[in-house]
């Protein structure tokens, strides 16, 4: 099996059985991102405590790349400080997925990062960053 | 019946890099036969010079080639006079030209009647007129994917100045009765435009018989090169139209305060034209002419009939498709989904009720997975987002056929689809 095959299987595994799937009741912030062009949707709920993500869940629907990247992202940011999460770049996400996605699929991969960054911004605006 | 394998030999793509590719994206663009590629190469090798400036023989030869290409393509669509044929970049540019130039004669309150099955190129240029108070109306479709003629009749009224309709839908494959629609438009006193981007490449089209005022199509969807397309217009209609682009070639005299425009079609061809493109498209028309457009149509009718049979017999889990089931009014276009995903309008909130995860495979995944089996299809909204949403889905996958496709290609598509269902379920 090539790396590409293994990473495809990992992606599909996240798609079929997403991690941290669901919604946090009484979340610190909630944010949905929808791409009307292809229908991909993710919605994050986060619990923030002491400037770090104590819990995160997502729901969504769409292509395997959009949903699997959201699932992987929740694993990656759980327990991390908001400052660290804000520093995650699109390149980090593409590397995390580890597949040579064409430019048309990169948008799918980056939907969740956009949503999470917006979610954090919303939280900071609402709480004044505390 | 055409022998698609026989045709493949004429296409360097299929004997080279594309040997193992099942190319089912012909509504987007088509492959090119060697004689088209050679014609372009021959122009640049032996005739390259600028046209319409014939002081020297080489330029006269190039000008002559350009004129003969125009005549050839003009005959191909049944136009009585080559001056009725304007070379543009593609169907999109032809429709932009019409929206701009016809649009200048429209006033606030006037209406442009389109259908919900239009490609973006027959919607967006007309939307540019909205800030001048011009209203767009869209005739709806029926459940079977055909145009709702009652709705069309209802929306056609004394304010309707322009009716612009696609002959074949690039998503549904629906072939509209443009002759009948044109009659109604003309009885109403409206200018009638046919977007023929998906029809001229696939069936006999005769502008005289259709009696359209204008028609638009692209070269690259009919074996010709990219960057060349056609605007056909009735001579008197073209002559009455103000120019679109200004510049060289489209004028006879220029003064500081005004210009005298050239006759049609030159008036609409500002700047150095795509002569090699015209020559290439002319070669493509020769190639198609030898096959015969009736035969092209019959071949694709067979492929779409076979596709619909296959769909019925194989029962691929979750497979739904769109468009008329009657091959007589259906082009070689097959849009489908493995489970449907609906558009959301949730005002920024979703809950579990809106999830259809696991119930469908997104067209992007279908496209990527078919690609792993070397099958090229398109996935998305196919530049027909209003229609996609009208079908209450976010996207579809689309297979579209041409002369070099065979029933075997359809078999490959369905075998691969069955495999994909297994992977995602």
C-alpha cells in the first residue's frame, strides 16, 4: 500500500465514523459554515475554559474530504489553547490529510478550519477574549 | 451505428495519454481529431499573418482561409449567408455580446424571458441589465425535466422583448422544441435567441428551419479548438445591433469625435481574430459533416437509451437521475446522484435533523472515485446553479457522451458506481 492508499483509508475511516461527532449543550460558542456551491456544511460547538478548548464537537454533511477533515481537526485541537489553534494554517490541514487534493477539493478540506477560526473569533468577540 | 473504436483512432489523445481514459465529460469539452490539430498547426506553419490587411500575398491567403472557414461553418448550420456568422471566443461571449448590444435597446420595465435550465452564461449577462430596470423571468420545468410550456406562455407577455433559451440542457439533457418556442416568441414580437452550445455539436441544427434571430455555440465542444465560437444572427438583426467591442477591424474610419463602423460581421470582430481557431473549427465541421449529424444524434440516442436501461436493470443503491426518460427529447447527457443532498437555508444554524450523512455519496466523492477507475465525469452544479437548486440538490455527477464513446464506456461507469456504493456504505 502506498502512503496515498493509507491516507485515503484513514480519511474514509474518519468519514464513516467521525470523531467528536455531535453537539455540546451550553457550548461557549457555535459556528456553522456552509458552502452553497457544493453543499458541504460543518458546524462546531466548543467549550472554552482558561483560554483552551476543553471540548469540541461537530456535526455536518458533505463530501468525505470536508467531513473527515472536520473530524481530524477536532482531534488535533482538543485541549489546545485558542492561540495555538488560531495559528493552524491551511497548509497544516492539507498536510494533516496527506492526499494530493486538486485545487477544487482543497476548498472542501479547508471548510472546517474556516469554520473553527470563525467560531473562535465569535467566542472572543462575545466574551472580550476572556 | 457508429463504430466508436474506429473514431478513437483519429484522436491522438486516445492513442496516447488518454488510451485508458473513459472520457465522459463531453458536455464540458471534447477531444480533438488529428485533422483539427493539423489544420491549426498548418495555419501557424504555412499561413501565419494578420488578416484583412492584404497588401501582400501571404496575408491574402490567411484572409481567404479565414473567409472560407466562415463559409464552411455557416453552411454547416444552414445559414444562407456567411456574413450572418460572427466569430467570437465561445458561446459565453456570444451571449454577452447579445445581452450588451440588445440590452442597449431595452428600457426600464422590459422583460427578458429565460428558462430555469439555462447555463450561467445565459443568465449572468442578462443580470447585468437589472440595474437599468430590466426584469428577468424564468420559465419553470415540469417533474419530468421538460420545459413547462404553460408556465412559459404565462410569463411571455407584451413586456417580453427578448426570449433566450437553451436548445439542449447541459444538466438534464432535455432537448427543447426551439422551433415552437421561437414561433411563440415571434408572435409576441420578441427577439428569439437559441443557446446551441449543447445542440450544434450533437444533432442536425438548421438556423433557417429554427427561424431563430440569434444563435450561440462554442467550437471546443464540437471537436474544434478552445477560444473560438460562433454568434449567428439574421442579417437584418445583426445590422440593427450596436457594436460590442470597439477597436481595429470593426471600423472603416475613425476620427477624434466619432467612427464609422464596418459592415457585419466585421463590426462585431474587433481586434485580430482567432484565425487559427476558425480554421480548426472549420476542420472539425468537415470531420462531423463526413460522419453526418443524423448519425451523431442516433449514436448518442443509443448511448442514452442504453444508460437508462442499465440504470433500470442494475438497481445501483441510491442511484437517482434527472431529465426526460424519452430518448427522442434527450441528448447524451446523464446527471445523477448516489443519494441526494439538499440545499440548506438555515440562517446559520443546523441540528441533527438536517444531517443526511451516510444517506448519500457527495458528487465530488463520486467524481474523485470514478477518476481512480480512469473515468472522467463532471461533478458539481455544471454552471447551472439555479437548475441544480430547482432540483433540490446541492450538486450532481454528470456523464456526457460523444462519437468516440461506446456502450462499453457506459458499462464501465455503472461497474464503477456499484463499487463506490460499496466503499461508502
